[in-house]
C-alpha cells in the first residue's frame, strides 16, 4: 500500500505530487511515534497484538477509500497505516530476536531483510500488473484485497506461533 497509495492519490483524487507528499507526512509522523512508543515496551505479546490490530485496521480502512473520500478521512487512514508501518517492524524484529538461535541472529536478521526486499519486488510487480491500464478505485481496491490477504496470513501465522510457544 505504501507504493500504490500515492499513485491512487495522484491519479484518482488528482492531487499534485507535492501535495501527495504532504498528505502522507502525517503517516510518517504516526509511524515514527508508534515505533518509539512500542519499542520501549518489554512485552513481546503486546507488541505482536498491537501489530496485528494496527495492520488489520489499516487493511480494512484502506478498502473504504474511493474518489469521493474526504481529505480528513484520507489523512486519518494514512495515519492508521503509519501506526501499522511503525509497529509491525518493531514487533517483527523483537520476535526475531527472541526466537533466533544463539549465535545466528545476524543470519536471521539478514534473511528477514532479504525477504522484506523480495516482498517489495513482488509488490512492485503486482502493482505494475494491476495498474497496467491506469489507476482507478477498482484496481486500487484489488491491491487492497491482496494487502488484506497478506494481513490475514500474517494474523494466522502470528496467532499460530503464539499458540505453539505457550
């Protein structure tokens, strides 16, 4: 969504690129603030729950964006996305650090970053395919469905991991 939302704002809502950047600025502030707050918490379970709640809420909210959405709501949804993008990396890294075998944290973090880059490559390819005929509300919602499916997978894997770690 971080790649497709600016294109949707520019092509569907007809917002110039500089103003699109300004609309996304609150998302960056929310992300940085959430990361600072969550990183100071000790509870891995709390971090993971906040990550799941924020990403689920963001995926659901993004689906309701359309050409007529008021700017206040667009900014609110981007801030919700910011919470998700601030909390999730902290929760993922804390989980990785807690579960990585002793002496292999470097390898584990390297693999974590590698798969993050692969995800970015795949999402870029998906976006190119989905937006090949132009950016519309409908194909933006197609991207949202893919993001929602990834969110569901993340929830299932995290809950499964949490259930088996007890």
